[in-house]
C-alpha cells in the first residue's frame, strides 16, 4: 500500500516538479535577521543553515513558499559572519500544497468506494495499488488547474520595435496538458471500474413482501462444504439518508488459520493510564444474529507507552495459533480503551478475514 510520501513523489514526477539541490551564501551584518534565498519554493525540513560553520537550523523560521529565512532574535548572525544554506527547492509547489492536492484527489476518487470486503476506503494507506496511479492523475489535474489559473493573469507583450512575447501561449499549453490528463483519468476509471467515472454494475435485490426488508445474499458454496454460509455485504441504497462516519477508525485485519496473529496499532497520545480490551465475535450485532453474541477470542494486549514528546505510543494485539485455527472466514473485532477517568471509547473496529491453512 502506498503512503502519502510515495504518492507525493509520484505526483511531483508527473508534473515535472522534482527536487533540486541548492546552496546559498550570505554575509551577516549584526542587524539583518531576514534573508531571501535565490530559489523558491523550498523544502523546509531539508535546509541546513550554518553561521561560521555552526549549525543554526533549529533557530530559523522558513517561509517555504517565498523562500525566506528569519533568524530568531537571540540568534541574529553577527557582523561579517558567513551564513551558508544548503537544501532542496522545487519549481512550482510546496509540500503542503502537494499534500493538499493528493488528499483532495483521494477523497474525490474514493467517495462511496469500498474494498472487496465491503469496508470503506477512508485512509491513503488502504488504497489498493491499482488505484494509486489514477489518484495521482486526478491530483495532477488539480495542480495543473492552479498553474493555469496563475498563467491566466499574464498578458501578451508587444513592444513598439516589433518584439512580441505571447504570454497567453503558456495558458494554452497548460490547458492542453490538463485536458490530456483529465481524459487519461476518465479512460482509466471507465476501463478499471473505479473512481469518479467508474461504470457501476448494480445487483438487483429482492425485497420481502411481508417485511419490506432486503433478502440477504450469500456466497455460493460447494455441495460438500459444511462451513457457515458467508453473507455478501452489498451496498444498500441510502435514498439520501446517509449515516455519518463514526469516531472509530475502520481497519480490517487478515489472519491465517493455525498461525499466531500479531497486529500493532499506534496512537498519538500517552496511553499509560488507559485500559485496553479487544474481542473477536462471529457477528458484530448479537441481538439479532443467528448464532448469538458468540465471543470467539479475546486478544492478549501489550501496551508500549512513552511519555517523551515525539514518541508514538502503541498497542499490540496477539492471538495464539490454537485460537485462529478455529476462526471462520469472516469475524468482527474492535478495540476499546478505558481512560483514567473511567470513560470508555472504541478506537478501532473492523473485520478479521481468515485464510484456511493447508499444512497441519
């Protein structure tokens, strides 16, 4: 699965906005604290700023879009000091702008989309590999729209001596490139059946005449297959009554029957005083389930809590192979934690898909 950084690098490659190394040298006068770099935009976290050979990278404020450095009041370079700046710059966009295009394209591309198991794709790292390039294409159209809008404010220049500079030519070229990228995205979506221009194939569902409820659909099974029927989770029309997304993060897990299972989840806050609990059930709702609220397993949980700033706390869920050996093909789980005040909150929820083992 792709990360945001990987999609960012691919988008920059698509629009020709790759990083370029640069080195700038200034001379301090003891008063000036603001310095203009020779290139912009710059990648702030890559800049290495030194004054007379001493690293001062942590004492400057970088404005990435315009390419300026501001030294803090207590670290203004002294008179006749040598200031050296080494880093990377781009041609068009900052990292923040590129991330905005990627996230916007991801939300538009995956609107209402689900994976093969019926779970919503609501995080970049859950995006199937085949959909990564279409998302990059859609993000490139958003970036090209920005460049085209900027060039639209330029006007053609014609001097009295006959020199002509057709600034509108850049606007025309950007629009042609934009149209090519848009058509490429449309074609991929139509052929692969995904994204904004996917061709949807609907499965007609029967509705019970007496109860006005949809008749469930189950996966076909072999005649001698004695396992529990696996229900197909098809999308149900909302008729405009869309349920808002909950606070728990949806994350499906995969296990192999007979193998020990380990999964680790990270949190951006201190979980020292929290009490976690996680169970696996055969149905997510036991009130009306055919088998009842059967608990298949309870995870063994290990906490790794750190109080130092910048360190991510984590929770590890484990199950022995003797437990996963009895798992059905599909089960449900969630992870709850009780905070020091006694409040209970569910942080994770999803399905566990178990592949049957061959070697025993």
